[in-house]
C-alpha cells in the first residue's frame, strides 16, 4: 500500500484524535492518568509554532501513524504522540516517523530530545533505544513506570 508521511493539516484533526484515543483505550487503559489528551483537541495550535511540528502517515485516506515535536526548553524538544495503528506496525512507519522527528529537531538546532513512555509502550521504547536514545530516568507512579529517554544531537 502507498502511504505518505507529511505535516499535519487541519482536516486531519478527527482522524488523528480517533487513532490516538483508540490506541490509548485499547492498549493503555490503565495509564490514562499518565497522559493528558488536551493537545488532541487543538493539534494545529499546540504544534503550530516554528519550533514544533506534528507529522502523520496517511494510507488510503486514513491516518495510520503520528508523531509530534514540542519545544520543551531552550535547546530541548519533546517527542510526543508516537503512535502507529496496530494493523500497520512492522512496516517501518514508526521508524520513519521517529527519523523525521529527529531530523526536524536537528534542523531547528535542538541539542536534546526527550521521549517519555510507560512500560506498556515497549515497542516505542525499543524503537527509541535503537535510534540511540538513552534512558535517563525511571519513575514509579501508581503501579507503573514512566521512562524518560534522551537523545543528544
């Protein structure tokens, strides 16, 4: 199947929200307290600054993958919303999204990139570690662990 990795457009709003919420509800139902979904209500605004971006993978007019980059502090960015639809995993979409997000950070002059995840996000965590992220912190909150991964550019 043909797909395109591209920047978010306003007409993607509902497709992105539906994908992410479906994955969260199905795969991470006990982690809801760890993740806010307020950014999903206004993706264009939240990720619209020149030092932020939100990317999607579209296949057959359907959003099947997402990643966001949000400036966190001077010289530091957060990778957020790294999700791929379960039926589209194993095709390199997560790798493509993460690579493009890191490239964006490099182009904008960021020095550090952070990604936070829970134990249940093992595939995303493995992907980041394979890319060269290092675990710098692990917090136990309410019965599960939050991992903080860091990538130096």
